């Protein structure tokens, strides 16, 4: 530690009032600062770095929210100055288990910390991160007053929000309802939504109007209500939709809410992608779809119902257990694409030993395909199975 160490810094008292952190150096504080102190030791107080570059490094280290920035304030005056004056470091309002465990004995300080984030971030766009997955259901109401802070007129928090990331795993629709009730009628700047384990509330509530929404991510989405989303998805161009293990009969109905997609990612994260329940027979047409990504094994019944007359690129990806949709695509899908990307890990050969034969049949079905992108380990088998076909192999 050098003379630049902030010990007894009067500014730390201000931070103590906001976060409840002690202004003196404790064992926990030193432990929390270990990586930052090591960084300072290696660089020798990085005076050769600009404040902007140092702020970007801090932003990378402190994701997904600024609460961990509290450790930086006690390292040096330089670190303190960069931390409090770089507005981008304060643009994520993170209401999660870290926030809960830090403030649950002093809730008013939690509310003030959210206000501090909104103050320090100036007029920059905001990301609202809500993660209830590690918080017991009976404690979830703790996050409501901090969330309400964003709605105060002086902060314009909701108006500045461009990204909403919401993990509702382990929580019921009643919790979702309480959060939705605190949201304004419109989120005028929101461009990106990510939901995990989201259960739409019933009873007539509706999600705020999002006139500039462009990108949506849904993982393990439950049955949709008839009007909860309103018309928010009519102008979305990028969708990632998936399940952990199995798909259900209403998933295709959810996909039909996105009529103007240009990019679509379908994923089965871990399982075999089997289907639960009866599936509707009506196809879903995406007139503007250009890129389709099949991550993991997507049910044949889903792929059969997708119509994408303008598709340009098909990407085949393996999931966590090295399963793909090559077989389902080969038997059920006839895309007019020109490019197929099958950059798969070698472990796929053990999980799907007939991958080469099925990939060859898929390429034959795609009569407009001109290029196939593969990794090095697939090159030999692809040359054998695709011999005589007018398709350029791109080995990466």
C-alpha cells in the first residue's frame, strides 16, 4: 500500500452513509480488495492509463452491478476518483441476492444506494437487472421499495431504461404482479428484454408499452396470458427463445407473436428437447427472417411448423450435453438458405455418431446452399459425405 491509500478519506464517510460500509479497513475489506490491490501492485498505480480505460476495466470486473465498486473506494485516491466520476460504472441498477444480503438489515440504505446509482449515472441509458432466483419468495418484497426509487421524477429512471434483465426463477406469478404494478405505463427507451423462468400474471394486468423494443430473450417462459404483452412484440426483430429440457404445446403460439423477426434463436439448453402435450397444426410464417440459430435439439414438431421463405443463414449449435438439431432439420425442415454454419465441438461425434450422414442430407435438401462452415475435425467426414455436391467448405 502506498501513500495514495485512502485511509480515513472523508469521502468514504459519504459512501458509508449510502452502503453501510465501514470507513476503516477491516479484514473483509482487505479480502474484497485483493484483486484490485494486486492489480495496483502489478501496474504500479496505473498512471499511464487514462481514466476512461481504467473505468472500462473496473466495469468489466464489477458486473453485473455497481455494488462491488465499494471495494475500489479504499484502494487509492486514483481508484476512488475513477469510480465515483465514471458515469458508465453506475448505469446498471442490480436488484439481486447480493443487494438483498448487503442491505436487508438496513433497507433505507438500499434505497439510497439505488438513488446514488441514478445520480452518478447522470443522463446515461440504464440497465435494470432483477434476479429473484436466489431470494426466498417471502423476502422478494424487499426489492420493491428500491425498484420504486427508479420511478421518482427527479431520477427519470424508467424513462432512461434501455435494457431489462429479469430472472424470476423460483417465484410465482404473484411476485411478478407486484413488480409489474410498480412499472410505469410506458418504457419509452426500452430496447432489450431478457426473461428467465417468467410467469405472466393473470387478472388483467399488462406489461408497459415499449415502442422501441427490438430484442427479446425468453428462457423457460410459461403459458402466456391473452393480453399481458399487448402489441410490444409486433416490431421486435431479434428473438432468442428456449427451454432447459422440454418444450410445451404453447411455445409455437408464443413464437407467432413476433411476426417481423429477422433473427431467431431457438434453444434447448440441456435436455433432448422432447415435446410435452399436443402441438397445434397451424404453421408460423416469418416473412422477414434472415438468420435461424438452432441451439441444441429442437423438437421436430416445432421446426416442421416454421416457414421462412427469405432465410439466408442456418446456424447449428450444440447444447451443454453436445446434442444438436441436425437430425430434426434433416427430416423436417427445408430452408432456402445459402449458408449453413455447423461449428460444432468434437464431442458431438460421440453424442450423435451419424452426424455426417444427416448433415449431408440436410445440405442436399437446401438446394440454394453455397457454403458450409465447419471446424477442422469435421473436414474429412464432410469431404466424403459431400463429394459431388456443389458446396464450398469453409474450415475454421
